[in-house]
C-alpha cells in the first residue's frame, strides 16, 4: 500500500522574471455550480484551481500565507483561453 504522506499534487514553476501579470479580482458569486478541472498541491501556501462554470473558464487563487485567506479569480473567459492561462501559471509564464 502506498504511503499517503509521500503523495503530492502538481507544483507550479516559480514565476519567471518576465511573467505576465494576471488581473486577479475578488470572487463574485456568479453561479451556484463551479467545476474544478485541475488544481495544484495543497502543501503550498498558494494554491490554484482551474475552474469552469456557465460555459466559461477561469483560475482561482488561494493565498493561505495571510489571514484571513485571500481568494481571488482571474477574468472569466472562453474555456480554451482559461486553459491557456492555466498552462502559463503552471509553467511560470504568468503570475
């Protein structure tokens, strides 16, 4: 049986010096249902979720290094554009 304590999820790369800034905004309740398609490891103080809702996609960012926890979202865009932003964050090309 695998040791659960050794399991980690995806860790994003550190932002590059030329990383594109993301326009983060406070969470606004737009819909009752949000589906999380991917997420980064819970062991990090900053966790990202790739989300879809109402036919649009966005990235949610949780910063647990501050109290209370800061939760912000990227702009809601076409799903393929949100997937591209997700890839940029994971590769350190956006922050």
